[in-house]
C-alpha cells in the first residue's frame, strides 16, 4: 500500500472512531486493466499491520456490501435513474414526489 493511501486510511479511521462511526474498507477496482491478483488481501494486511482494523470490508462483510466498486454498478445505475427522476420532478416543484423518491432511495440502499 502506498504511504499516501495508508495516511488517508488512518485519517478516516480516526475520524470514524472519534465520531462513533464505522470504518468501511471499499475497494476501487473499476479500472480492470490495473487490477492485480492478491491486491485486496495485501491492502487488508497492510492496514492490519498499521493497527487500522476496518469494521466492514470485502472479507468481513457487513450491512453496506458489496465492498468492491465494480460489484456496485447496479446500485449506481439505480441511484442515477432516481436522480434523473428527481431532476425532472424539481422542475415541477413537487415536494411530495421529492419526499417519495427520498424514501425510496433510503429503502433500497
């Protein structure tokens, strides 16, 4: 793991801990040409070495899975379509429909 990545993970870990939050390790793998076998395990090992223990990650799991970005594409498409619907509704200034969409987003995330 690059030192800058470790520093960023440490800042996020400390922020989550100091605010009673959850530290989640999500893996960015959308550029499949740069994906290296074993990299996820190496990142997790490096974080453990530094004493940064994630509450949720690809190995441990948790309520906001999946933790690998390429596995979240369907979710992103869903939210994108909801955002388009919201954009159309905002033109009509329909607060009731806006609230309905927000409730739908919350239920599906």
